[in-house]
């Protein structure tokens, strides 16, 4: 495409600004020759602000047509009245500094990365029209897939009439994360994008820890389940590592005690005894033989007896006597050591939904069966409400871990978006430095090959594992205030965006992605779906 065809229908000379006088690796300086364009306020609007900055210009070069953004505007005159003077002093000048963004190569009709190509001295600079901006917007996405874009979910800042409509692969194929401080519009943005996914029948798995989206979607659109109310999971389906996450073991010794207690309960279930395994005074060889008889198929046990069983594990072997008395005796040291762990488990179980969730109730749905059906059916979405389980991070972290490991192990699944709200709730244990991100990190690394794309929201990007955060290719950045938070995302932003992260209003977002030619400043449109996120007034 030539510069004349780019400005077809308008007079090219009306948009001429000047020539390039200095060239650097990533930007250039142009001297303004057409001073009338800097003073004709009849042309000034949201798209054309030539006396300001952050507007686009076009540079006609031998390498093609460059698109640039003005980041500095300066005049050497001491009096502002001299800017429009017809007779200028020899040393007077008016310059703009231009950041090179993209290049339209000869014969092309879209902008692309400039690479190592640069513009040259005396290249002509023109004020970009709205038509040029529209071509740039269409060129933003790198994806060449023949894919139907999602309906517009936002508008470009300062261009309220231009809707943001991106392909699903642009947003999700490198995983998506929405971050921002409280009340910055994070949940509204999440629902706006979920609305477009569900309404266009893209598969979505939604995990909601607060119940905020429980009435956002109809039963015809998504299958809804509530953990602990209409959905359970058998204790036999939980691995030992997941039990440790659930009860947030502080060290390896607590993990060993938990493992031994569960093995004892599995033996009692195997022999049909509904009580716990009392070991004080029991024959040591007989106990060890009984526990060794527990096979990998004997996985079920009564979780309600776990606190009593851990207390019963406070035994030790006595010193050998002349009568060869090999029976367990009570160990007060172990009992004192396990006391805090028992209280923690009892506290978890005071939530009645906890015991309802970990059961074999045949009248309720089984979580893994529901997910298995979901991943193997096309155009089906699933909503999982985990709010009834309580606010304990261990439960939520274990559920995320369980679901993540289950879906990654399935074959012949249909591609879907895995949405987890408030993922910082599952960041770390309150009792140790253990992280709950093993399953999510596995999905982030391996999920794309199976068509599993993460969509996470969090208040603080530092609350998630650095390994997990490093796999995120697309960020929706709302207002951030702390320096540590801003530093964690500065690799995704340029200097201009970094300075404006603190200034974003509610609903305003910086969209940064490896799938985009340039960062986008947008305002998310609030959708009409019901959402329970209003802040009560004092």
C-alpha cells in the first residue's frame, strides 16, 4: 500500500507535518514545517491532538510506511505567540519525538513489527487519520487463524466509538490473567469476557470461591454445581499429597503422621469396622502386618474419625524385656507434638459442609464424574461454586489441585477455558510456605497442548508462583498502587504504561499480550449479567 492510497479520499497535504531530522534505534525526531496543522483547532478532537502527545503519525519511508506515536512535543520559541508566526528566526524550530510502533511493508495492507528496519532522515511525517488507526487495530493481532472474533467487550480509551473485538486465541492461547487492586473493576472485566465466551458457546470451566457469579448464567447456558450442597467427592479419590494440602501440614513429620493415620483408617474400613484403630497395648507385629495388608485398591475410609486416629498414633515401641513384650505403649511426647495438628483438623471439620463434601452420598453428584462428562462434550460449560466449603485456603487449594490434575490426565478432550476467580486465595498455606500451585503450573506448561487455557484473576501478581506467572502471556492490568506489584508487571509494559498504572480509573485496563503488536488502553463495558460484587455503603 502506498501513502496516497492510505489517504484516499482526503488531501494528503492537509495532513503533512514535517520531516524526520534525527533517527535513533527505537524512535526519531521530526521537525514541524506545517505549523498551520498545529494551530487549526477545527481539526482537534479525540483522535487529532497535534499540539499534545500520545497521538499517531505516519512516516513515508523507502522501507514502507511506518506508524509512530508521539511521546514528546516541544518548541524552541520563548513566546507561544511565535509558534504560528510566518517569519521565524533562523534558530527557531518546533519538534516532535516519535516512538516507532509498526511498519506496513510495500505491497502489504496491514501493519507488522518493524524488526531491524528503520526510517531515514528527511522522510515525510503525516498526521494519522482514523482510517489509519482502524487498519492498525486490525493489525494488532498476530494470529493468522481463521477464527471468529469474540463480540466487543470493551472500547478504546479516547475513542469511545471503537469496540475491542479480539480472537479467542489472542486472549487465551498463552493463558490470560486479570490483575488489579480492590475495586478497580477486576471482577467486572472477568464477567464481561466470560459473557462473550458463554454466549458464543465456547467451553468454559468456572471455579467461583465467593459465589459472586452464581446467578450470572442460566442453567441452560452452563451446568451448575455447588460443592458440599449437591456435589461430593469420595475420600478414596484424594491422593496423599492432596490430603497434605487440604490439612496444610507444616512439616514432613505431620505429613508422615497424617499418612499413617489414613492408612490405619483404610484398614479399619477394609475389615468393616466403623471405629478408629486403637494401638495402645496392641501387638506390634500384628499391627504392622495388618497395615501391610492394605492394598492400593483399599482406598476408602471414614474421614470423620481422622482426629481420633491421629491421637491414636501417639504410640511407641517399648524397651525389650525378658518376656519379649512387643506391644505399643502410649507416647506423651508424640501426643503433645500432634495436639496442634489435631486441633487444626477438628477446626476444619467444624464446617459441616466439609464432611458433606468428602463423602460417598449416592444421592449427590460426584465431582470427578461431572468434570469427566464436561471435558468430553462439545459446547458445554460448567460452573463450580466452592463458597459453601468455607474460606479455608486448604480446601480451595486442594480442589484446584484435584481438578487440575484430573483434567490434564484426560485424553480426547474438547478445548476449554479454565477460569479461576481470586486465585490469590490459593496462593500459600497460612501455616507454612507451601504453595498450592502445582496443578496450575502443570496446566500452564502442558495444558495448551490439550486445549486447556487458563484465565486467572488476582489482586496481586506476586501472590502467584513466579513459575506460574512466567507462563502467562496475556495480562489485563487494572490499577496497581504498590511499587512491588508494578515492578512485577513492568516487563509487560513500556515507560508510558508504567507511569499510568496508578492513574487508571475503575474499569480502565492496560491489555498487554505476546499476541499483540502493541499494548492497548481500553475501558471494559459492564455487561448486564447479575453479579454480587457491590460494595456496601457506610
